[in-house]
C-alpha cells in the first residue's frame, strides 16, 4: 500500500512569469513532500487521455497490492481529482502574470493626424505575490485532496477485499464443518446398525447437514454481490468474475498510540489540505487590503502631427482612484470571515479524525485480543472437545446432542476468528488512511 498511495501529488517544475514566485508542485505544506509521484509515473506510461489502460491481471495469484494498483490506475474518481490538481497548478501561472498591456490607435479623418499608444498596468506592490501565493496554496490543497482521495480509495479497496476474504473463509469453514457432520452421521449409522444407537441421532445429523448445506448455498449466492462491490471500486463491470482473493496476515504487533497520533497530525492529507486553505484565505485578506491601493500604469505614445510636420513620443503614467472604501472594507471583512471559517473547519476536522483514530486503535487492539484468544485458547480447546466428544459418543458415554453442541461451538469460534481477522485488516486500512499512509501500518500478505 505504501508504494501505491504515498506521495501521489508531485508535478514537473513550473516557471512563473512576471517576477512571480516559482512553485515546483513537489513541496509539502512545510516544504518537504517525500518521494516521487506514483501517479505521475503512471501517467508517463499511460497518458490520461488514452482509453487503452494497461491494467494488472487479477488472477488467483493476485495480491491486495495488485488490487490497489488496479484501482489507482483505473478509478475515474481518483483521476478526476488528479485533473483538478493539474488545473489548480495551471491557475498558479495565471495568478502570477501581469494583465495584458493595452494598445490604442487614433486617426483624425479631417487632418490625418494619428497616434498610437501602449499602456501596461501594474498592480500595487505585493499584489501579484499575494495572488500567486493564494493560488499556490489552493493548488497544494488540491494536491493534498488528490492524495486523500487515493488513501480513501485504498481503504475502500481494503474493506471490499477483506469482506470477500471473509466470505471465502466462511465457505471454507462451513464446508469443513459439513464434512465433520457427515462423519458424525456415519458414526450414528454404525451405532444404529450395531444396535447401540437410535434412529433419532441419524435424523438429527441429517437435520444439521441440511442446515449447513443451506448456509453454504446462501454464502455462495452472496459471492456475486461482494464481487460486484469490489468490482465497483475497481471500476470494472460488476458482473466480471473475480477469483477468490489471497488472505492477508493479521497484524499482531501492538501499536503505541503516540506515534499514530503524531502521524495523524503531521501526515493526514485532509488536515494538511485544510491548512493550505487557511493559508489561501490569509492571502485573500492581503489581496482585499491591496484593493484599496491604486494600480499604476506606464506607457508610451507616438503621435504623428501632420500640422506640425513632425512626430512626438510621449511617456505616460496612469493610476486608478480607489474611492469606494465601504466596498474595500466589506471585501476585507469577507476575507477575514472566510479565513476564520477555514480555521474552524480544520479544528472540527481534527476533532473528528482524532476520535476516529482513537476508535480505530481500540478496534485494532480488540481484534488482536480476539485473535490471540481464539488461536491460542478457544479453537484448540474446541477441537479437543470435538475429539473427546466423538470418542465418548462412540463409547456411548454422551448423547448425540452433546456431540452436535461441540461442533456448533467449533463453528462459532472459527467464524468469529475469521471475522476478527477481517476486522484487523479493515481497521489497518482505516489507520493507513488516517495517518497518511504510514509504513508501520502496511499489511503483510501471507506466504
């Protein structure tokens, strides 16, 4: 996951004209975005306008990383965010450019006199820099939105993939238990034929077989629905066949909370994008203040005077008169209100993300606790109980319902352990998104 979704939003160097600051598109809000853009590399190999996408094959050997790569290349929502980012970067060039010079020409029909002039207007000192800085901050926010979309897509793929894995495990567990009940039925028949059992045990075994067969049929019917969910995230036809996915090993190492929350504060793309919008709003305040300052114009005019018999060249200066102070004050107040609104929105976002991170850490620890409990204690004891109950039933020391109860308990523990494993993966996918794709939350594929 790290290789696919970290540092998605860097671009080529952009030279800004008219003395405007140069932004490379590869800086973090603090000046240090890591790495090369994965999606830019994809674009170099596969232009955005090319409909013939080169996609990885999702075969039986495909891993979660293959599914993530497929989604990142093929998902239209992610490419839409990327194009929005590129559009925002192009806006930086426009924001830092001087207005076009104006040229005028006059010709007197009666005298034949003519004049031609050119005038270049210059915004008040610092206006271009503030305008460029605001556009740069918006472009960085768009880049961070793009990265956030990539991380959110990773979580969606991880969730859908995990549910598909759970369905595969559930079918495997149900079939194992079906074989176990068939073995119980065979034992009951042998006891019946030997005169040591009763027909009720055989019927009860057949009843359990019917229940399990129905459960298996229901799980098999669920497969197209879960495959459609995963296909939708991958932007594939929903009816396209998907092989059973490879399981992902649960992460059992405990996590210290401090590094996770530090990663949230430093690497979360939503928070970083909010911060860039705050910076853009601050620059808009400066721009609103600059509106009360005049724009200056410098130009030259050449005049052909037929009556005087010569040409004149004149140097011209112009200046607008910012008289409507009420409008300028309102514009500044509006800009300040927007900046404060962005501040409040960032704080609300941070509060929500902190709560989500705390809950995700709890869910991760809870899934780890359950996995240890089922793997180290409950499942070994349930299997031991099955073996002991089967031997006791053959000896006539327990009745058949006792044997079935032991089987049901094993089935319950197996399904709960599979669910805990899936919850573990889905929670890690959520933490991966919240922490900006931190490496220590990368899933490890089973061998």
